[in-house]
């Protein structure tokens, strides 16, 4: 029997794969009772991750973080400031895991201006940016998702376990006093695998992620060493970050777009 967290994640994945789905179809796909599926849908609906209707459910519009290409155009000044400040934390000889994300792509553009780095990533765009600049670049294999040019799934997680890096630099969908979270199960599993093989963890996220809740926990705040953001956390989140011992680095955006 699937754990509730896994089952609910698969429900969201099934809804993302196509049209609205009935309770009966979800129950058959998950080998669960209709009553269990209804409870899962009720919980997901409370979190704003699905939209229920009589006999089934669909994704809300938008869901989670929204389409990757759409998010690339959001908060450009903030992401550029974060990417530039985060890249300055690393130098020759450093080895980094970098996961897929719109802020990660900007971070990779800034890393490409530096030398002597080695990056392990599941994002084709990031691998090309870093490798094309003369730095070391390893591309993780696995199931390919074209929307974000990334690889995911068990093969990706298995290959990550073959590497050991000094740093993991991750983008996430949500940060609150409970921990660091995301909206996609497969992406969460990749991030967890990278964390397990890294010494230090740096989270890079624009301030729209602060105070949000995601469906899947990437890690607790205690596992995060540094957080690079574009403005200070509010009075609810800031004490939790301080209690976890996280170094918070504020990268102020420039007055005009980069």
C-alpha cells in the first residue's frame, strides 16, 4: 500500500498528465478505495493543489509554480541578483550539484563567467551553459522532460548517488518555518538525492517562495547551510531561519533590469 504522501503526489502527477480524472479512475490507478481517494482529494484541495468536482478532480489554474517557460519571465531582476550573488560564493576547485529551476538557469549563466568549477546537474540547459564555458559539466541521465529540459526518475536518482560534491545548490517552490518544499514529487526526489551526496546545501529562491507551503518536503531547515534571497524574510520566517543556523544572504536587485 502506498504511503499517503506518495499516493497524493501521484494523484497530482496523473492530473498534470492530461484532462480531469474521475475518482474511479484514480482509485484503479492507485489500487486504493474510492473513499481513500476522496480523502486524498479533499486534503489536496485544502492545499489548493487540485480542484474537486462531483465524481473527480482537476488541476487548479495555475497549479504549483506554473509552466517553466512562464516562470522564466517572472521576477527577472530578483533572479539575476540572486544568481550573481550565489555564483560569487564558489570558486576554482569547487564541485556543485545544481538542480533544475528558473533561478538555477540564471545562476548557471553567472557560473559560466567563472573558471575551475565542476557541476553535476539534471538540467540540459545548465549543463550546456557550464560546460560551454570551459568548466567541468556532468549531465545526469533519466526520463527526459522537455518543458524544463531536465531528467528525472529512478535512473536520475541512481546516477546522482555515484557522485560526491562539496555543495548542492537548489531552487525550491516554497520555504516556511517547517522546511523547504516543492510541488513536484520527481523533482523533489532529485533534490533529496543531491542533498544526500553533498556536504553543504545552498538554497537560492526569490522572495515569492518565502512563507509558501509545498506538497513535498525537500529537507528540513536544519539541513540548509545558506539561503540566497532578494529580500529579508518576514518576522515569522526569520526566527526559524536563525534558529536553524542558516546563513541568509540578501542579494538586492538592481534598479533597472539586467
